[in-house]
C-alpha cells in the first residue's frame, strides 16, 4: 500500500514536472503547437506563436521572457503568416525547421547549407539565438542554422551584422513594414563594404544615415563617451567584415531597434520603471541626415544655419540667381582649383565625423607622414586621415572624390587633412592670425575693466586655450571617455557628503552610481588643491596606464571650469574603471 502511494506520488511529481518544466530544445519528431513555447535555459527568452499588435495573423517569434514580456526580437515567418491557431513548428532529421498550417502546408522552412549533423536538435539559447546544431556540438562555428544569421529589426548583443567576402552572404537588420506586419520594410541597418567599410541605415538603395567608419575605438559618427557597459567591435579581415557588440553585465537587457520609420534606437530595460528607455538615438538632428550640407561642407548642430563650407570652399548654388539659397544640397566648391603637381597643401581640421568612406583607400601599416605623401602623389586624392586613432594614431585612409557628410562636433571627433591649393591655405592662415590679434585686443580691454570675477574668467579662458593647445600637438588622444559634468553630479547625488568614500591627495573621493547601475568612484579636485591641469592630466595618464588588480581602473574623466561657482573652485571629476579619454573636453 505504501509502495503504491509512493509510486503515485512519484507519478504525480513526474507529471507535475513534465507539465511545468520549460523546455528549450526540440528534437526531430517533437513539435510545438500554437500556444506552446520553448524557454531558454536561463529564462531570458521565449519562443512560440504570437500575433503582432491587433493583427490576427500568427507568426513564430522570439520575445523577452524575464523582462518586458512580449517584446519580440525575431520572427521566423516574416512574410508567410499562419492565418489561424493551427500552426506547428518542428525540426526534421536533417535539421530543417518548418512551420506547418492546419492543412499540413509548409508555411516557412529554414535552409541549412550543411546537413552533416548526426543528431540535430533545435535549441533556444539564453542570448536569444535560436539554433539548429548537433546535440553534442556546442561550437557556434558548427551550428547548422541560427536565427542570429537572419536578424529582423533587432540587433541583440552577440549578433553580427556584416558581409562574408568568401560566400558573399550578408547579414543585416531590416525594419518591420509596420507595427502589425513583421515583413521586411524599406529600411536596413548594415555594413556597407564599398571603400573602407562603414555602418549605415539605408532606405532601399539610398543611404539615409551613416553611423560612420570604425577608427579602432568607435564609429566616427558617435564620438561621445562610449558607455563602459557596452563593448563595440568592428572586425575586418580578408574573409569578412562585421559589426557587433557585447554587454559587460548579463543582467542588463539592451537592444538596438530599427523601427518602421528607419530610426535606430538603442534602448536599455529599466527595472525600476519597467520600461525600455531610449539610451541613444543617433538620428536626432538635421546633421544626421546623410549629406545634409552637400559636399565639402560641415554640419554643426550647435550653429544656425548648421551648414558651413570648409575653409577654402564656397557655396555652390543651382543657378547664379539663387546664390543666397538655403538649399545646401549642392554643397560647396573649391575657391581655387588644385594645382595637383607640387602646388597643394593640407588644412588640418579637428573634431570631425569623417566623410563618407565609399571612395577611399586604406592601409593600416602606413603612418600619417607617408599618408600625406601618397595623397599628394595622386591628383584625385582630396583628403587623408589616420585609420586608427588608438595609441596616438596609425594607419592611412585616403579619400578620392568629393568629401561628403561631415559633422563638426563640439566635443570629440577626429582629425582630417583636407587638400587645398597652397594659395588658399596661405589665405586661411593669414586670416587666422588676424583673428588671434583681435582676440588679444579684446582680452586687453577686458583686463582694464576687470572685476575679480572677470579676472578669474579670463584665467580660465587662458587655461582652456592651453589645454586645447597641448591637445593639438598630437601625442594625446588618451584612451578614456570624457563624462559630462551633469552625469557625474547625478551619479554622486550632487557630490553629497553622504557619498564621500574618503579623502584623497587632491580632494574627496565620492561613491557614485551611473544611471545604468555601474558603480564608480569619483575624485573631485578643487582649485586650491594645488593640482593644476597639467598635473591632473599627468595623473589621469598615469592611472590609465596602471593595470593592477588592487587599483580601480580608470574609465573616464571630466573637466569643467565654471565661472558661476562662487567658491572659485575648479570642479574636476574623475571616474575610475576602464576605457578611454580625449582631452578636448
Ligand atoms: C496552408 O499552407 C499552404 C501552403 O502555404 C496553403 O496553400 C494553404 O492554403 C494553407 N492553408 C490554410 C488553411 O491556410
Ligand atoms: C537555400 O539556400 C540556397 C543558397 O543560399 C538557395 O539557393 C536556395 O534557394 C535556398 N532554399 C530555400 C528553400 O530557401
Ligand atoms: C552524444 O553524447 C552522449 C553522451 O556524452 C553519447 O551517449 C552519444 O552517443 C553522443 N551522440 C553522438 C551522436 O555522438
Ligand atoms: C551586474 O549587475 C547586477 C545588478 O546591477 C549586479 O548585482 C552584479 O554584481 C553585476 N555583475 C557584474 C559582474 O558586474
Ligand atoms: C600597406 O603598406 C605596406 C607598407 O607600405 C605594404 O607593405 C603593404 O603591402 C600595404 N598593404 C596593402 C594591402 O596595400
Ligand atoms: C589615383 O587613385 C585612383 C583611385 O584609387 C586610381 O584609380 C588612379 O589610378 C590613381 N592615379 C594614379 C596616377 O596613381
């Protein structure tokens, strides 16, 4: 009797277990019907049938399970819907996935290039990747098929978008037609490998937005502090090019979404508000519209109008009558044609999003000096720049043809050397000297009418120039992100005394938390600490070079001079962990 009871309990337990045990795997012969799901082992993602928005059509998709339940990240049968709840997903002995409808018609099936698996299974991984693989082979290189190879509108951590030069195959994200139709819309987010590769959003065949080319640290279109929670990477070799990213902490849920209107939104799940918060939208102003100012012009969000011809170039209009036209699509043209042989020089322009690289030539082992020579040798070369900004910069990128889609940033950005007729360059230089003299006169006048406050302001102004100048001599571009002051202030609860961890050599050290939850230590230097900007820079340089497990790693810096602060303190924040810094803050 007791044994029987025991058996019954066991059976019940078993029954119970089977019914609630979330499975992540399908084997040949098994299937999931509409209403049943697979759940990844860590519980992050779920796969099953769903209907988008108010639509009644059924699709097989993957959505978040732990957070933001229902946010779909991938759809299998984007273009071939199941009209009712009769759909079934299964995998066969060859490892091919298929969705069948009520009349056993195949609505969608996967395509495997290899069918060498002895025991194929389909498994939903905790990264959100749905894969077909050999049961005993977890090497991602050997997957027979994976959903990460066929992105829809969502670019998840670990996905790669790019091109395989050997097979000619391409992976790119494509928008949904609309919120109720997951079929591919007109927008794509991809790596364009014409010339030196760049990441772009295209509308059909046209570039809508150019995130830019990779300079070793970031895409040149987004020079602002790289969030230390992400690590981006662009891999380029003879076999392939791809852009990918990872999240440092797996408890953070983040995604890039290419929405039905062609906007890329980078969002992070905020557990406190239970919401996706838009962390960054790259296409937020006119300057992000591809070639908004036409050729040989820069776009600057802080200025009105935003477009300006590069020095040495003049506005080109459609006809002689509309010389004052606000239409910049014609861009600018050279004041003086290039002399080509021996008569040209280069104007160095700093803080830029580098121009479109679709007509460029690149070599990573050539230095800047050699790069200049190469550019001068070829009459159609219009500009050059370092390919990689790390370690003071190396590599050579040469532009042939018009310079298009340049942004002038107020912070960060890269150097570009623009080819001009030497006579134009001399003209620009003499104008620059005149401006400097004017500045000196203004400073002199200001000193005469100076109050204590203005003297301070001037001192700071001069220091700012000095800082800029040291940056100009090129050995800089330290590898640390610059934080803006507000970020640091928010993180430390406005430098609350409750957050003080201790007193360092040059000022207090605060404990802080960035919005994304990352804990940081912030060192605030005061003007009367005796540490000047030079010493500060030296300290930052030193700390950033030290890699010791007992030392917190430096991950950013922030320099601010604010005349409005009455205690005349120079506020300087320092956040410790790892990454990179530029001195033009
Ligand atoms: C099932 O799918 C097949 C093939 O796509 C199609 O011809 C058929 O009309 C579908 N049946 C239903 C009931 O939707
Ligand atoms: C499978 O892929 C091959 C090569 O990429 C292609 O030629 C073929 O049409 C595809 N088959 C299906 C059913 O999509
Ligand atoms: C897979 O591994 C299991 C246990 O390690 C083994 O019993 C089985 O034979 C293997 N299957 C194949 C196809 O190699
Ligand atoms: C990841 O973030 C969570 C929550 O913010 C935190 O508890 C955990 O310690 C972090 N893990 C790592 C490795 O930083
Ligand atoms: C790059 O430049 C180096 C040095 O001049 C040269 O040896 C190498 O062949 C070049 N590579 C390519 C791909 O042109
Ligand atoms: C200049 O560069 C262009 C583009 O790479 C090339 O087609 C052309 O042959 C080069 N001209 C000379 C004289 O090297």
